[in-house]
């Protein structure tokens, strides 16, 4: 790290609310708007540049470019478009709808009901507030409709877990605070929570927590479970286990390749920022304590990586069972009362071990 302070960004929900406010002002004043101020749910104010303003009859449209700050967000740079329209002498109401690139919810368990546009409650509330703010002094019988779209949203959604969660056709309008913390794990852990909710809502009794796509593919080949049952936890083992415990998941399968399982066995609840050499030293001590594996202690100390040890040992079953039993022990410590099993995926798409 260079010591440079990382820059915060804004959620799709905040950008959508800003674009809605600009379009509403354009509609009200019949003039262009180039910048809007917004109070975010976290309590701070923010300024948003407005682009592409168009006024036509009883409609106004514009867009805000999402700035995710220094966070590696797939939606960074996306254009959040809004078209506002007014229909006079109708029922006095505000309609918020999705357009191109906004997904629809197709599975239960999410914050938005099945069949609705994937515009989450907090962004929806933000939008309603800014509309009421703009039209506060204009109590006229009219229907105000705001259509949100992201031109390349469907393509961007392919880089997310939206389809797995049951959001099809595009992206979600998300955000609870309005800001994106740079290099934050929150987006991932939020997805873990949502994935577990969807799994349970779809009737899953077993949830598979996979450390990566390769291990997930192996689990999918060997377990006859619905796609909703498979949750990509990545490096967030501890968080995922506690999420399952808090939601009372009956059974969890932890699926991973050998190196990740060794990290978990060492007690690392977050498996990304850990020392491989320290993990191998710990493994060497465990091997020393078991007669069936004591002869492999030196091999562990000299190995370059956990995978190197696994391959050099000839995929020794006693080594595999030792590590997997340690993983189960850590699971019991992190999330008591959750029944857990461990699946070891090989590095060539094969199943090496599954807890009986």
C-alpha cells in the first residue's frame, strides 16, 4: 500500500435517486439541470453531476454516471438513466419502475417480492423522498412516473451473482447507506446473506458454502441440490458460517480446495490475508502428532505451498482426513449447533474427499 487514502464512491441507489431528482426538477421547471445535491441515508450530503438532459412535452430524461471511488465495482462508470413523465388530471401517485438493464426478481427470499423490479427498499425510499421534496409545493392531480434504466446493465449483470439470486434481465438498484466503501467486503457479505435467504426460501435444507467457482462446480456435480443451495462465500468463511447459523440452516457443506481448507483448519475466518508459511508450519505440527502422518512432517516444512504438499504426499488420505477433521472442528467453534460436512475438491475438477 502506498498510504494513499482510498476514495469512497456512491451506490447505484444514490445515483438513481440523484438522476430522479434532476429529472423531477427539469419536469417541474422546464429547464436543464446540471448538478443536484442529495442527502444520503448515512447522513452526509453529496453532489452529483447530471448529463444528457432532454425535455420533451411532458417528459424529462437525464443520467448520472456511477462513481464507485476506489472500489473495484463492476458498475463503476455505468450510466444510471431516468425518464420522468407526468400525466395530469389522474390519480395523484408516484410510480417507480425499471427499464432496460434493470433486473426483475424471480425467486423468494430477497428484499423485493417476486415479480417486482430489483429496486431495493432503501433506494426506493430515497427516490420517493426526493420526488416529494421537488414537488412539495405543487399539489396537483397527476401521476408522476420515473423509469430507471442502465443501458449495459444486462451485460454487467453477467459479472455478478444476480442470476443465481433470481434477479434476471439486469442489475439491481442497491445501497443502504448511499456510499460504497473502497475495497470493502460488505458487498460480498451482503450477497452471502441474500444467497442464504434465497436458498431457504426455495426450500433448501442443505447450503453449500464454496470458497471458489472450481470447488463449487465439483460440489454441483456430486450433490443433487437445487442451484439456490450453492452459495459462493469466497474468503468469508467465518461470516458465511455465522450467517447460516443465525438463519438456522439445518446443514452446511464447506467446499474448497486443499489450500483454502488448510487456512480454515488453521482457524482463519477470512482466508485471503494469511501467511501460507505459517499455515504449513501449523500443518507440520499436526502431522507430527499423528502416527500415520508423522513421516510427512519434514515434507510439510519444506513444501512451497499446501498444494505442493498434497501432491508430493501422493494425495495421502490420512493428511486429507486430518485437515478436513480440523475444518469441522473450526466450523463447530465458529457456528455451534450447525451440522457441517466438508468436501475437498481437487485441482483438476475431481472429488477428493467428502465427510461421511
